């Protein structure tokens, strides 16, 4: 068995204080995955942060923060981002056990 590192210790410590911590961590991971997928779509379409920010009626610095953090972003912001890319967001509710095995983000073209 591999030796525990700092991250393992931190997760164990936080979980001891809050048994919901692993689920919170997983939710943050899924949010980050979604925001990274949006940023990848922006880059693939060769749209600058400045251009997309203007289409969203926000600032480039706000967009940069959105793309590089796992912030608890509002759904309306994610929808505005997708709309500015010519995309839409769909939501699917799935069983928690199944959700752990499914990809958090799927991009359809």
C-alpha cells in the first residue's frame, strides 16, 4: 500500500471534522471540470477571454478567474458562458452511486 501524502492526510483530517467533506470535494472537482471544459471550448473556437467576456457583459479578469478556479459559480453564469459560445447547458439528475462512475462533463457537438 502506498504511503499517505499531505493531500491524503488533509482529506482525512477534514473528513474527520465533516463527514460530508468527500462529497463536497467531489462536487468541487465536477465544477472545475465543467469550467475547464468551457475554457477548452473557448480556446478551440479561437475566442479570446476579452471577446467572450464582452459577449457575457463581464470583464476579462472575471472570466479568467472563472476559468482558473473551482469557485462555486452560479448556474446562470455557466449558462451565459455557454450561450456566448453558441452552446447550451443541459442538466441530468442521476443516482448518487451511478454519478460517481459517470463523467461529470460531456460535450456534444
